[in-house]
C-alpha cells in the first residue's frame, strides 16, 4: 500500500513536470528567439519538432512498453526529457535545439503514455485519471511564474531548463526505486505462443474504435490549445479588453480547466452520471460557453464564458483515456493509450495554426465560431465511438483473438 501511494505521487509529479515545461515555454520564447536571432515563424519550429516527436512515439511506445516493462519505459522517457533539458540549458546551436526538442517530445510522450497506462489499471481509475491530468494543469499554471521569476532575477532563459533538469533527477530515481520491473518471458513455450500473437501496434490500428476516440481527442486538443494560445489576442484585439484584464481571463480559463479535472468527475460519480454522459455534458458546456463569449461580448460575460469553457474542458481528456479499458481488450490498452495520446498531440500543431490562419484572413473574431465547429466535431466523434457499445466490445475481442 505504501509503495502504491508513492507511485501515485510520482505519477502526479511526472505530470506536473510536463506541465511546467509546457506552461513556461511562452515566457522564455521571446528571449530564446532573441538569443538565436530568429523571427517568430522560425523559433516556432520548436513546437513542430516536439509534436513530431510525440507523433513518432505513437508507432514505437506500445512495442517498447511491452518489451521492457513499465518501470524501464518510464525511466527511458524521463532520461530523454532530462538529457533534452540539460542540452537546451547549455544553449546548443539552433539546429541541435530542434533535434533536442524532438527527443524531448518523445520523452514526454513516453512519460504521459506510461503514467496513463499505470493509472488506468488501478481501482477508481477515472477519478485518479482526472486528478493526474489536473496536476498537468497545475504545472502549466506554475510554469510561467517559475520562468518569470527566474528572468526577473536576471537569470538567462536557459536557466529555466536547468531547473527542469534538476527536478527530473529525483523523479527518475523515484521511478527506478518505486516501480517494479516486468520480467521478459523466459519459458520457450510461452515465448513461442507470444510470438504467434499479432503485433500490438498492428492490432491497435485495426480497431476502428481506437481511431474514433483518437480523432475525438485530436479535436479536443484543438479546442483547448487554440483557445489557450489565441484567447488573449481575441480579448485585446476584438473585444478591446485591457491587457491586465485579458491576462486574468486567460488565467481563469486555465484555472477552470484544472478545477474541472479535480471536481467534475467526482461530482458525476456522486450523482451516478456515467462517464460517457459526463463528456456529452462537458461538450455542451464548451459549446454553450463559446456561444456566450461570441454572442455576449460585453461586461463580465467573456470572463464567465472562458472560465466555463475551461471548466467544461477539464475532465474530457482524462475521462476519455480512462474509458479505453472499457472498449479495448486488456492486451491492447497500453498500446491504444499510447497511440491516442500521440495522435492527439497533432492537434497542438494543426489547430492553433488554422486558428491563426483564419484570424489573418477574416479576423480574430473567428476564434469563437471556430471553437463551436470543433465542439460539434467532438460531439460527432464521441457519438460514433459510443453509439453501439456491444459492437465495440466485439471489435476489441476480435483484436485480441487475431
């Protein structure tokens, strides 16, 4: 029991680590661009290389996890992240920085996939999964403050990455000590039977339900990140809000998302609302909040609308991941989680760019109708995923027997 609690704490800290790194990037980005002497479009390539690293992990994580076990898989991800932040902290040439960001993306994807796979196998995993992802939100809230504090002390931008390196060391040691290694089968008969089984990744890719829920999360990430990146510009340029008030509203959006993960899943459990129903309700909340900001762009309505959107978005991602064991056979759970986590990360690269393109062509006011369209697509793919539970269960069993 003691070791189980330590593992849960380490899982929460792992998501805090990913969150602070993601949240701090926007603060250090201008200083990083100035150091390398590149414009915004060039420095933004680090987003692309990180996303490519995440996507690359979709085709490797399930195979590696099955081969080396959870402890070594998490340690590999943490080691890649640690070495990546250490490399960035010494201000490498820009081309090496981009390569480093690729491996950091792979490392973060391994950490996220491994910890999701661990938590989803625990009792009451839906509540724990929401708490796990809430700690990512807490990290994303802390990250900008840590980076800003370092810069205010006249530390250079690279010192922030040295902080992440130092934070990674005890986490790596904790994982190696607290998690148990999974032995590779040594019995020849067992090994031959295992080899007759279908490759996990191929088995996962043959399940339509995995593609449906992955596309659902792809659109979810599109909503979350597009609003997170462009809401400040929308508030200042379209609604003519003061910069301080606009910043406070954006912070309220992220705070709402974090609170939603800590509270809504537990509340749904108390009132006996199913996880599938909770996500339908949350999508309606996103849709409603976007309409409030779009149609009532005055007074406190934008602030209330963005906070409500964040609150509604909160439990969607972790609850969807928590439902994977219900629709995929046990052998494919970790592989399915790795694939949907990695594929959904493409939303970070695609949808904020599309939102920016629309803003450039028709105006930043397009952010809200754009969000409404993505919310409708989320609802569509969620309905497709869970419209026929029996058929989905049969698909999972077919995948296991293949």
